[in-house]
């Protein structure tokens, strides 16, 4: 497929799904690191659409303990989904900046607007965590541990049926990459879901190139294209310290870039989001700067 020449940047400063504060400043940190101008230097026409409105934790009730801030997250994700859907219809590439990973519920719902053209989408989800808890299994009640379950139709109805459609993506076209911290109650959910999961051990044994190439085949099988959901905690915290739930043993700097370069080379990516940059926990905006570098690699920047 032809790579789209126009990019729409959408900020989603949502931190209601996370256990630690500060990730709502992620979109600003990524913009401060020069995202827009650096994308333009690659030849893209870039329009920054600003931020989706999201409630602040201090001014809204947290609600049920097993799915905190559920209605507020659903409201923000609905607006985000509608914005993404419009950009898909206008043949622009949606680039969503989180916010915690619960924003992906809105992004994927919007990208799945391809169904109106009679096509489905695939998803490559790069993350230290499986994000497949439900309110019944979640040890924390934080919704940023549930978004992938919602995208495949297994989460809370308010989120799983966003824009009146569920599932947003067929689990047979979903690939998890880089997981290394999965809740005990979540493991069986992953195994039974139909999603393909490559753990860090798989990357160690097979090599990242093989894992990415297999992921592109699975997510691209019979689909219009692939949505890339990149959680910065997939990268080792030595390289990306500014995340809310860091886990040792993640992707190296070069592995992360290689993953982006391979998905770019496939010409199958139709949308992207980058989430969980938390400037409060970062060192001199390192994680946001790496995030921008990874977006650039995914969008075609090369060494030569």
C-alpha cells in the first residue's frame, strides 16, 4: 500500500487509567522533543490537532475499585475514536500521543473505521505488559492494564463497545511483542484469547527480526493494514526511565529502532500511537526524545 504523506497528530493526555500521575504530560513532552518539525523534515505534511479533553483525577470521582474512572475514560476515548475515524476517512495517518495505554481503546476503535470499506485491521502491540486484564482479574483496577482486552471485545462493555462496535479487531490479527510482566490471573486470558504473544524470551531465542516479520504476517493477514501501539515501557528502563511501570530486561535501544524500521519497511502500517511517557519520572526528557526517534524510524527515517 502507498504510505500516506499527511500525518495528523492527536494528543490524548489521559492519566485516569494509570496508577502513577504525570503521564498526562506525555504529549507535551513528545512535542517539546521536536516531533512535528522532525516529521516534516522527512517530507510529511503534518497537522497537529491538539489534545482530546480528559478529566483530572482531583476533580472527578474514581468510581468502582475494579475499573477506576471507567466512564471518564470511555468519554475521552469516544472523542478520540471519532477524531481518529475522521482522519482515516480523510486519508491522513493518525499519530496518537498518550497518555496512559487506555487511550488505545479509542485509537483502535477509530482505526477500525476501515470496516466501513469492507476491511478489517491488524494490531501490533509492543509492550512490557499484556494489557489483557478485565475488571474481574485486575489486581489494581487500573484501566491501562485492560485496553487490549477491550479492543478484542473482552473488556468492560462501556469500552469494548466503543462507537457501537465490538470487537474492534479480530484477535487472530493481534500480536503482542516484548511482554515480560504478566499478572498470574491474566496469563490464562492471554492464552485463551486467540492473540499471538511473543515474550522477551521469544525475542532472545528467535531474534527480533524473525519476531517482527512473523508479527507483520499475522497482523497483516487479510487486513487493510496494521495499527502500531507502542508502549515506551517495552524498552528497557535503562534507555526509557520515564514510564510508570518500568520492568527490567526490555528491548535495547537498537532492538526498538529495528522493530520500527522493519514495520516501516513492510509498508503495512496505517496508524500509530506512542504511550506511557511520564515526564515526572524521566531524566531530562530522555524517554520522550527516544519516543520521537522511534516514531521517526517507524515513519521512514534511515541511517543512510
